[in-house]
């Protein structure tokens, strides 16, 4: 995989992950405000379902990031499970 394509893919994954994180925060805010205002009429199940979908999107970005990293490492002749990041 070309370095520029790898870089663009990482950037796109990061943007998507950040957008999903922001959507989760905004959903929490919206739910908090509307649940107080609507009381028992608030469609909690709908919000729970959307929260599940956002979690699935977050999982997708994590899986794709792992897949991309494995491709890059494989292209460089390294085994993904044998590479450790330094804590510095």
C-alpha cells in the first residue's frame, strides 16, 4: 500500500471515529434534555437503538484501523502480533 494511501486512510478513519464520538456525546445531550421534557413519552428504545448503531460504527473504525495496520506491517515484512509500541 502506498504511503500516501495509507496516510489518507488513517486520516479518514480518525475523522470518522471522531465524528462518531461527537455524535454519541450529542445524542447523550439530546436524550438528557428531551427525556426530562417528555417524561414517560420519551422514546427511550429509539435512542438505545441509535446508541447501539453508533457503538457498531466505533467498532467498525477500530476493526478497520487494525486491518490497515496489519496490511501495512505485512507489506513491510513484519508480523502484526510481534510488533510492540514503545511507551515513551
